[in-house]
């Protein structure tokens, strides 16, 4: 089947579970109610994706407050009680981050509950996302390893442990989110990809990496506006990704200033192309989605194109996100007719 449809990973949470329209929402439930609420929201997220006609569904990241901290809160050796302010993503914005104070070790399973629950309630292919080692290392302060690369590989070992367990839970696709890959471009070929290789070691399921220019929040929009008309950052990292053992690369396409021809540098990879813009509430038409797929087909063989969102939809309004899921399903249906 051409153009299987999926999402980058996150969906907005229901307002009974967490504060709406926030990137760092506070939970509205506690204890056992929170645990059950996360699973209930997972079921809703899966149903909405299935009804929209998506082929590879996700848990919508309903069980995590934030895509990085949802992982690191399960890691021992990190002090969450005394967060420090740090410039992240090359100082694009400041965030209060936890501090690594000892050797890193998983406290236990990270996403077992939602992965098994999702697996039990969908017949479709299931994707789970994890933050990538470079991005995690850029989102915590280090008081222990004294070396960012060494710390990133320590995180990669833990990611590998969880990824293998997710595969055993029946997950079909494991995706690592590496927005830091377009901030530290020179470090991607020198160690970023090797850290990802460590994270996927021993996996037989499909593996993916999502790189992007970030959510549609103000700090990102300002940064994007400073980058000029043509974003060529990926020119440095795509050849290295093409040589890597990662199966799929997820990048934005619609309304992006990344020249689509750069995608030809990803030869041999499945490319998850963003046909849904997460930085605008305007819902795409199926025709617009077909047009983006047609443009990308000039540079990527159609058999390797997966239709996706540009990035996570966590901070969006729920009704808008849902309308965009529906548009995605309709767009790929139309594209299959047109490009069969
Ligand atoms: Zn993203």
C-alpha cells in the first residue's frame, strides 16, 4: 500500500486528564485515577487515529507530560528536586532542567503500561516514540559525567533497554525524537548517529528518527524566522543518516522552508514526510496533502513515502488536531488514487 499514514507521535490530551493547550501541562488527576486516566486517554487517541484512517497508530503520548521528561523521570541518578535554568537547543530558549548527579540507571519499565494497553486495543501497526540520546543530553544539566557524549551514550544504553522491551510488548515501530539534530549539525555525524545505533542495537522492528524545527511555539517560530528563506541545515546530516542503520527518517515538508530536493540525500530510507503543519490551526485540504506528496515524489521513490505530521500535536487544540487527523486520512486516500 502506498503512503501509509501515521503521526509524529503526540496528540493533545483530554482536558479531564491534563490542562489543555499547554506544552508542559499539569495533570488533573492523581494516583490510581491518573494511571487509569492515561490509559483511557490512550484508547481515545487510538480510536481517533483509526477512525481517521491512519495505518500506523501511536499512543498519542497521553501518558507523558513532555516528550523528554516522560523518559527521564524513570531514570535514577537524576535530581528533579533542584532543577537549574539552562539554555537548550543551542540557547534558543531557557528551560528549568533536572540535574544528572550520579550513574544513570532505569528505575524499571518506562512505557510498558501504555504500550501493552495500546497493543491490546488495536490491530493496526503500533508505533512508540522515545526521545533521542542527543536531545535528552541537551535537556538535562550534567554534574556527573563531565562529558556530554559520554552522558548521551549512557542514556542510549537505557533507551536500548526500554526499546527492546517495547519490541517484546509487540510494538512495530520505535521512533527516536531528535530535534537536537538540527542544532548540533556537526555532532550528528561525529557521534549522534552512533548514539542512535546504540539505542537500536539488537532491535528487529522498524526503527525511525524524527528530526524537526520544533513545535509551533513562539521561541521556535522566532528562530525559524531568523534562518532565511532556504533551510539547508539538513544538507550536513542527511548523508550521514542515509548511511546509518536507522530505517526511517521523519521530517517536515508542508509549509517548510527546507528545500524538498534535500530529501534525495536520504536514499535508501523510508521518509516520513510532514503533510500536516502543526504550527497553524488551519486544517489542510486533502488536495494540499496530495500536492505535497506529489512534490516529494520528485525526490523520494513513492514506495518509500510515509505520510505524517510535521511534528507532535501535543500543544494544539483538540478539535483542530482531530480535524487534521481526518484531513491526513483523506489526503492519503486521494493520493493513492492519483499516484497508484
Ligand atoms: Zn518534531
